[in-house]
C-alpha cells in the first residue's frame, strides 16, 4: 500500500501515452493507473465497512492491494538493482519503517489514549500487535472458539499490514541472494505452496476455514507473490509475449468472469482455499492489462483523473484511520439516518486521511528520500 509516484501525485497525464507503460522492464518512472487502482481498492474496503460487507467484498479490496504492492515494490527493487548494481537492505528496511511507522505510531497512541481516558478495557497485546506486526495472528486467534470476541480495540485493520511486512522481512533477503534472478520460479513455487497449505490445513482443520485462513501470513502471502511474479516476468526475454497475452480482451474478460464467479460461490471450503489463488491470478491479469496496454484507455483515463489519483495517494492513511472514527464517535454522536451516517463516515475519513497524509506521511517521506526512496511521499 505504498505510493510509488515519482512525479507530483496530482499532476494529470499529459497524453494518452501517459496512461500506460510502454516499456516492460523495471525503471523508476511513474507507473500510471496504480494510484487509481489503489483508490478503487480502498473504496471497496470502506464500502464494505460502512455500507454492506456482502455487497462490497472488503477482503477482495485488500487482495488487490497485495498484488499491487508485490508488483510495485519488486519493480522498484529491480530498478535499484540495475541502477546501483545492488539493493541496499539497510536502506530498504529503513524506507519501509519511515513509510509505515509514523502513521501506525500516531494511530496507536490515539487509540490507547482514548481507551485509557474513557476507562475502556485495555489489553497491551492489541496495540503491540499493530506496532510489531502480529495483528493478523492475534485476530485469527480471536476469531476461533472459545476465545472469540475477546479482542476489543480497533486494531483489526492491521492484519493486512502484518501479512505484508512478514513478506517484506524475507523477500528482500531472497532478492539480494538471487541478485534479482530466478524470481519467476521462486514466486511460482510460493504461490503453489500457499495453495497446497490451504488445501492441507482445510483437510486437517476444517474448523479453521472461517478464522485462521483469512488472516494468516503463511496461507495468504501468495497474493503478494503474484504481484512479484508479474514484475519478474517483465524482465524475461519472453515478457512481451506474456504481457500481450494477458492484455488480450479475452484474457481480461475471463479474469473478470473468474472474479464474479468467486464472489458468487459461497462454499466455505472453496472460498478459503482455491478462491484466493483464482482471485490473485485474475487481479494480476487485470493489473498487467491496465498498466501495460493501450487497449483500455477509457478505464485508464478514469483511473488517472486527479481526484481519483489523490484518493489513491491517501489510501494508506484512509485504510489505517477509517475504522477509528466509528469506534470514537458512535457512543457520543447523535443518532443519524443510515445514509447520513455513511456520508459522515466517508467525509470524516477523507478529512482525517488528508490530515494524516500532509502532516505525517509527507514529512516522513522526506526522511525516506535520504535512504534512496524514489517515491513522491
């Protein structure tokens, strides 16, 4: 969920050629449409939480973030490898810390202060799970009987950040060890192993289907790996043929059909095993088509509108802060009609996310630039 736009985040594309990448190999140039895809993803998540989780699948929005993250960060690492001859692990981890921790720290402090002042139940494990990235396993544990519902503080949202950071703890080391080579095979293996683990655990522990599977890194990191796989494919000698195939209208239509089918099937076994693989594959096809093909100019034009891109730039802060507002305000706010409540939730979330971005993220971005960041934030 990081921003990788090296130009001004609100600068409009100058021509249709700025709506997609014409070069497949990695570079530090801005990737058109990715901020727009982030905007779509975060809106799905927010609609799921504020309106109806059955109509708007928030988990799907997070999966799109996973694929984008893997693609973008790998592309930046490949560009650094080409530019400097190596990837500096120290600087990579420092950039990640400055990217994520300022907002996480402020959010955690606000929640803890509110809970203490209002004398609500306080459990040290919950804020610690956000700061040390084990929220996904804490909430997986909380979703399983007999301790379901014991977790009370609003740190659930950090489950996905925990999955990402677990992946990025080991992936850069693997990247440096391989010197950027062999990623296609390694990521394909990770995707296959994650699916195999889900199938194995589903057979061994079917009671985990509605708890551990959704949250746990070991069975969810393949969504990020699919994004890495796309970036790695762009470096191969057969990249042009593969991307051309993925960008075909028939391939994109098939990907959309797969997504709709996955949403329609309600069987728990399917949804928590094969569905994650099918969705990640379908999203990867769509990302490849939108990022690299001129065929989808109308969609790309919308995704690159200044306001849409701005929402994408705010997506990290929106993701972190949007669930806090109902937690803080519901007990004290006057009762409003449902539609008014939704509008207030969106408006306040957008306002606090903008404040978070301009007051916390952008100053932290200046520190990241000292450690080699090429991003706008």
